[in-house]
C-alpha cells in the first residue's frame, strides 16, 4: 500500500483500489485529497499490472463534498483566511477548479474506472464520479448536486458530464433544486447502473473489476474507453469509422488479436501480452488539453 495522507492506494490482482480516507469527516474533499487523487491515477496509468481502477470511500460515506471548515471563504481563492491553496495552475486566466483538476484526470485515465458509492456522495462527492465508466451504489448512498444551495454552479466539468449521462431534463432538475436524493432515484435517473445491499457493494465492484482484468486485453479496453468517451462529442459517425478502422488495422496485426482468436479456438482462457504504450498513437488522448493550459 502506497503512503498517502487522505486516500489509500492498493494494487492487487490487477485492480488499483483508491479509497477516499477521511472517515471522521465523511471523506470531505480537500486540496490535499485532490492532489493525492491525481497522483493515484498517475500511478495507476504508469503501472502495466493495473488493469482497472476501483474508487470507493472509507467508513459510512463516499464523500460528503468539499470540507467547509474554512467557513464563508471556503470557495474564495483570494481569501487568505481559508489557508494555503494548492497551485493547480490556471485556465482562462483564473485558478483551476480543484474538482475539475480531479475529474479531468479521472477522465484521462488509461484504465477503466469503477466507482463504488458506499454512502453520501454530495457536491464534489457526486461530480468526481461522473468521469468513471461504471457507477454502482449501495442502498444507503445519497446523492446531491447542491451547488445552487451554496451560491455556486456545478464544478468538476459536470456541466459537460452530467447531461450526457442522465439527459438535460434530469440534470437540470437535480442541479436547479440542489436536493439530496436516494439511490433508487439515482438508478431511475441512470446516474448509477446498479443499486446493491450495502454489504454486497464492494464484492460486486471487485467481481466486475476481476471480470475485466482476467478476460480482456488491456490494449483493447484502453482504446475502447478512449473511443467511446471521445465520440460523445463527434459530429458524425464517420469520425468513429475513421478511428475504428485505424484501430482494427493496427490491432489486427498485433499479438492480442492473435491470442484472442487462438485462445477461443483452443477453448482456454486468454493471456494477452500487449502493452498499452505500444499503441498510444492510434487514438488521440482524451480529453484533448486546450491550448491555454500550460
């Protein structure tokens, strides 16, 4: 287990488990946590043994939102009373939203991401899960896009992610009311794909992660993730066809495609030898970094 202060990071059986770890504060989000989450996803991407990233929270909550300990100046980047602020750089001439720093790093992950939401997920606790590929929730989970009740707007690039996941009408209902809602409503609104008894949440998440890690090509999953997310903004299916064709042409000549066919014909589990770094040039990185970012 790597040493972090406000998260835990552990790799086993091809799965990197990232656990938000401030259980005494319902894992409330801080700048320290933001930096450590970015570092954890950097570590997962750099490790070929990691096939899947699983995110969850310690204790009885996932993340209760931003730590409001600094008081009224919590969200004022110019308020020195709020304490030292981490330098995450600027975008558009202003300090970057620290929630967006995390969500965009998760979005850029080269490994699939599963969020196992084990309790309250409010504010950044909800929005940081939106770039995950799969969200599953415990029955005790509660969600809230509460920004309008705090005099803010949705952060963490959620104005892009949320309507694409649940549709504009559902997104606006949750954002405009800022109310907290239960896991059943999250499932009905397609924010999560499954709701499970609390005791069954992590076993189900780990089983899903293991299914990916044990049966699929790391290269195939990484490129598929980039294709699916990047095509959400494509203007025409021809853009997908162009990248599909390039990917199939290259992968068809590689060892993983040969192993996939051979293992199927031999009726045995596959052992894919391909490395993600060998195919990084096929699909452009997503999301593309804007020109005004250093």
